[in-house]
C-alpha cells in the first residue's frame, strides 16, 4: 500500500508545483506573447543608436566586474579554506558580515567616495564598486573546505608543492563546478543591477542597458526583456547540475 | 630564539597566501569599510539640513517630513511581504526537493525566470497586468510595489534554498526514513532545522532589501506617487536634487545600522566561524 500512497503524494506535489510554476512564470509568458511581433527599429534608431553604446558599456562593465569578482572570490575562498593566512578568522567574519549587506545599501556611501576620487560617471568607477562579491567567496570557502581535505593538501606539500602550486594543481582543476555557480550568481547580480549604475552613471551616453530600458517603455520592452533574459537563462542551464548537487555541500557534515 | 625563528618562518610562509587574498581584501575595504568610514566623515561637513555640520545631521535628516511616510512604507513591506516571500520560497524549495530530480529542472527554471527579468521590464509587466487605474490609485501603491518585489525576488532564493536542501547528506535523510518519518515529517523535523542558517540568511537579506528598496519605486516615478517613497530614494534625492552629500551619507549610514546588527547576530548565532576553527 505504501508505494501507491507515495506515488499519489508525488503526483500531488508535482501538480501543485506545476500550478505554482504557471503563476510565477506569468511575467515570462507575458514577455513571450509579443515575441512574434517584436519591432527592432524603435530601439536601433533611438537617439542615433545609443542602444549599441549601452550594449557595449554593459558588456565592458559586466565582463570586467564578473572576471574580477569570480577570480578574487574563488581565490579568497581557497585561501581561507586551505592555506594558512594571517587574520583568517577576521577575514571570514568580515566576509559573512558583508555578505549580508547588499551592494544597494552601499550605493550612496560608494557614490560619495567615488565622486571624491573623480571616478564618478565612468565605467571604471562602476566596475570597481561592483566587483566585491562576498557570497561567492563564502561559497568558495565552503566548497574548498569539503572537496580539498587537509590530508590531500599535506600530500601535495610532501610532493614539493608550494602554496600557489597547491592552488594551481589542486584548487583550480577542482573548481569547474564552483566557477559555474559563482559565475551564475555574480552575472545575474551584475547584468540586472539597477541602483548602482543609476547612481554612478548619470550621463546617458555612459549608461548601461538595465538603466536604458526605461526609455523603451512600450514597443521596445519585449525585445529588451528577452535580450536581457537569454544570457542569464543560458548561464543557469550551464550551472544547474551544481545547484542540483547542493551548493552548500560540506557545510552540513556532522 | 627558537620561538623567534619559528615565528619568522611562519610569517614568511604566510606571504604567498596573503598576496593571493590581497585583491579580495582590497575590494572588501573599497566597497565596504572605506565608504562607511568616509560617509561618517562626510557628515562633519555643512549641509542643507544642518548648516553647521557635525553629528546633529543624523538627527536633522530623521526630522525630514519625508522620512516618516517612507518608514511606514518599508515597514509595510517588512511585515507583509518578507514573511510571505520566506514562506513561499521554503514551500516551493521543499516541494521541489521532495520529488524525483527527473523533470524538476524545468520546474526550477520556471520558478527562476521571474528573477532573471530586469526590474524595469517587471514593473512594466505589472502595470500592464493590473491596469493603469489600479496603479494610479494611491491606496494600492504599497501592495503594487510589494508584488513586484515578490515576483522578482523569490526566484533566486528558490535556487539558493533548493541548493541548500540538496546539500543535506543523504545518510541523514535515510536515517529519518528508517525512523519512520514521512515526507512531511522529513521536511519539518530534519530538512528545515538543517538549513536553518540559510533560512536565517535569506530572512535577513529579505528584511534588508525591503529596508533599502529603491528600484521598484524609482521605476514607478512616472506615476508621481513614488518620489521619495522609500528611505533609499530620500538618500538619493539628498545627493542628486539638493547636492547634500552630508545629509545623504547620514541617512545611508543610519539605514546601515540595523543591517549591521542583523549581520552580526547572524554570524554570532550560526556556527560558520566555529566550523572554520575546527577545520
């Protein structure tokens, strides 16, 4: 009797989830309903093709900040989990605390600082202000704590590996799934970021797409919405296996 | 002498790890510690609200007539939408985790998609769905902004909480099944307590995001009802409309205080640091 009851429960759960999924994906369905009659011209010709400037700026901003944030936080997570670094507990403590302070909360203090160092209204200022990603460092710390036990590191040292050698020969080869998940979360945050670009990039010619979207309200919204959705969905598909395996693996042992 | 040599050796052995973590630490200071410190220093300068400058600016910005209504707005979001979002995220994540992996990849994607839609597009979607007459009705605006935050906010949390549920070692769940737990009991008695720190993390960030809400009301400014609707918008308007950096810094720093208290409580009441000591 029990398996039949379990099957019935599974079906009930699946039906409930599909109904909920339908309701949550209404914005997406709304976006897709006009996909067949998307009009490119209002976007392409708006303000002498400023859309392409925004696209270029977005690519530079997201590409640079993503590269910096993934590189720095994966390395930091590795160092905090595996190597002997001074103030390790303070660094971990600061990472946990700052992980709970959204970058939007820092927007105005960051604006004041960036204005004083004359980087206001520049992509460099926005990139620098957006490259700190403590959640990624925390995920990396948990990941390396579980996949790289101290015994393995010890064996590496016996084989003559230096600290950087351990990172290069053990840390990096093991980091494929970690990088995919950190890249996904960092990318979505940067790609859709609104408040920081809104505060730091006042000049429209230096703006990015998440801000520029405001001027296309109406005919261009569907196209911009779909364009902005595709990269995030593709990245999610690339990283979903890691998510299904558990993104905090190692933090729940014993 | 031996101790001194040992210490010197230890210090030289720490040089490479220190250099490896240095860029991350630089960004931590640049994006976290320095702006807060600089913001506090900025409050000393004369400002539009306090011509003399100094700590009184903190009190003067609180006396701004816009702060009271903005506080009511963000507390409304914290009291109504934060619990609603937390319960929805946990229910969906537990249901996703309770069924076979086959077929739930598409479900997870469907739940995530609203979070990937930029807020600008989401706002327009909601305006189209409810109709302009609803948006222009002043009494609806809090519910409207809350609904947008709900719609765009739950997706990525479902992914994170589902990821945390998948991190529970299978042997723990098997032990629960052997002890006679059904799926509901497994969820309530085993899974939820094991992911409690990630739930706490989510609740804190949801509260903080509601406190700092900016995007949704700012994108609805064309209705003329959401100018200075939230505290972040007031801080923004101090800097950009009144060129009052001291007032803007004072308000932003005061908004950070509950944030930092919650973050410290989280760190002290979870075992992440203890775990790091043991590892």
